[in-house]
């Protein structure tokens, strides 16, 4: 199953509205603040996932399978929140 995180869905909705209306500057202040919040949440998700995956690769390269397993469990939990 492919899911869409609520933050990504809201970013798409706001982007669609802005495109139809002629640009992001025509969104209300509240909508622009909401979009900024969504972008921050998206950034945090991507940063956390990329960081964990990079560290998991280091664990793999160093042969520390227990550490790698723990990191992969954290990755799985974080990715489950994306659905």
C-alpha cells in the first residue's frame, strides 16, 4: 500500500490552490504559515530518515549487525508514520 503523509497531502492542496490563483503570494497569511509548517515537518522527516540510513550504512560497513538492526527498526518505525 502506498500512502501519503497528511503533511504532504496538505502541501499538495496548498500548491494546487496557489497555482490556480496565480502564485503563492495570493494565499492567505494563515495558508502561507501552514505551508511553511508543512515544509518544516517534511524537512524534519527527510533529515531524520536520511541520517538514520547513513548511520545504518556505517553500522553495516563496520559489521555491527546489532546496531544496524536497531537502526533499521527505527527507520521502519519512522517510515510507518509516513503512511
